[in-house]
C-alpha cells in the first residue's frame, strides 16, 4: 500500500510513532476491554472520542476539592472554583489562538451555532440597541452555507432565515466531495450577510480552504462562522490567523467530557451581539421591567455553568498540547490515507469524498454495494470494531452523493496501524458474508 505525504506537513513536525501510540493507549483504560470476544477496535472517534485518565481525574478532583458555584460566592471554596473555571477558559482560548474574553462556554457546538443564529434574530428584532444594528438581517439579505454541512450548522440558519425573511443559499459539492469554489464565487456577494461552513467534513473528510472562503466573505462585508468540530481536536487551529468571526467546537470530540463546548467570537462582535439565553449570572442590574447585561463572555452564559466539564476540557487540551497537535495531525493524515487506499482496493466499496492523495482528516465514509450500512456496522461490531453508520447528521450531503446512509471509520491519536489493517481485513469479508457479488 503506497501512501502519500499530506501537503500540510510542517518541516519541524514528525508524525507520532507506533511506540508512542502504544504508550498513549495506556492512558485510555476503556481501550483495554474486549467486545464480543475481540479486543476493542474503536474507529468512531469522529462521533465521540475517549477520555485519558488525566481528564477523568481533573473532573473528579474538582468535585472532591473545589465544588462550589462560580462568580457568586464570597467564600474560599467559591473563589477556588472560580479561579480554576476561569483558568480553564484561558487554557482553551489559548489553544485556538483566542483571548479569554472571546471564548463562551456552551453545552456543545450545536448550542454555539444556535447562540449566534438566535442572537442575530434578536438583533434583527431591534434588541441590543445601536451596538447590535450591524447584525440585523431581513428580506433581501442572504445567508450562505455549504451542501456538506452537518445538520448542526444548517438547521439553525434555516430557522434564522424563517425568522427574518432572509434567503438561505448553498455552495454545492462536487462529485469528488470538495466544494465547488467556482460556484461559491458567484453565490457569495453583496447580499451575503453571513457565510457558515465546516472546516472539515464529518462525512467525506475534506479539509476546506478556509482562507479563500473567509477572504471571499469579508470582501463583501459578510460575517464568517466556522464549524471546527472536526479540526480543533485533530489539527492546529488558530482562529486569529484564520480571521474567522465565529467558530464552534465540542469537548467530547477532543478527549474531553460530554456537555461542554465553546463558541469563539471576535471581541468586538461579541460586545455588540445581544444575548440568546437570559437569566441569572449574566446581568449587572435588574428591576421588574428592565435588565442590563454583563460584558462577554458572561453575557452569553446564563445560569449555573458546566464547571467540572470546562475544567476537564482544559485537562484534555493540556494532554493534546503535550502530545503535539502537529504530530497528531500528521499521524491521522497517514491513517486517513491508509483507510482510503485500503477501502478503494476492496471490490464493491465506494469511498465517499476525495481519493487517496488528497489532504483529509483521519476518517473515511463509504458505501458497500448491496449491503446496508447498518448491516456493515453490525458485522464489524461482531469482530470488535466500532464504526459509525447512518447519515451522520448530514442528510443533504448523502443525498448529493447518491446514498441514503454510509459507514464511517474515524481515527484519533490512540489508533494503531494494526487496528486500521484489522478493519480493512474485516471489510474484505463483508460482501462474501452477505452473499453479495461486487
């Protein structure tokens, strides 16, 4: 099997070695278990990643030593909880090249996208005063997304269009799973108020040209929201260098716990955006008919926060930083190419997205002629191999590619080459097992 080096290889970086991956696996106790009599082969990190011991210990330490409400109490424990909570914000913000006041805690990336969409709808109703006027949209304005979006970065914009009368437009996907950039240049224009797109597809693995799309949107004064769920865990992402206006990502996809995610917003934009959720912990003064709101990020963090989850996410960031994001990216690029090359050699298997040799994240989705994805997943599970099946919350993209569902294998820093090869060997047995002739 011949593999090509990814074009984003950095001169000083070297991919994680097999020995290093073997040591990393010692930090993930869940990987030691057996499934259906076989060692667990976890190839579903694109859906959710596993947690190292340090992340679980960070969350446990908070509950054992610091559990208290943040930003409220005047006692020692409350001060300690607030200190570690805001320290987590500093750690995670620095990880993506942001300032602490530019990072808003959310439950997940979906909530982050909804926060921006509904805050813009509030601005469009006149809330937020003069500072929010720049966000107002209505009939005649356009919101642009791509055909490869996860539902989380599609449906909130559908709703915003319905609420405001704006028009939703789409950048199409080519047959090879890349964006039609020529079409994008004709779709994004003077009427575009916001362009929302994924950094890397959770189905086809395509890494989109962020700089080119940001320049196109900003040329017309449009805002840019980047769905970075499939890149912040796997690549070095610097939101300041990318010049995106907003970005979202989820903790559970990057070794952190569930229930925590983050929204990045440029400071000057967050300062003008009206809140989405309102209530306690996000106000300065309140009377019975009126309220004044805190500055960001607290303005967007109503109610009791995800304190332990934020602290655990910071521990996950520490783990990734110590391991080296450039080294992780190179390792996963190699595994992604191995997946695509190996799958393409199996009769009857169609890989969705770019062929081997094109930069992609470490995943591959595919269709097996004559065998439903759910049957493929069940067959693999019998061999101890965990993969994702279905439409991966991306029905429009599957429809564009002519399938209703697919099977997806996705890797992470703890995935071994042997696991990928074991998966490929099992895939050779799928069609014969179901009596299908390619």
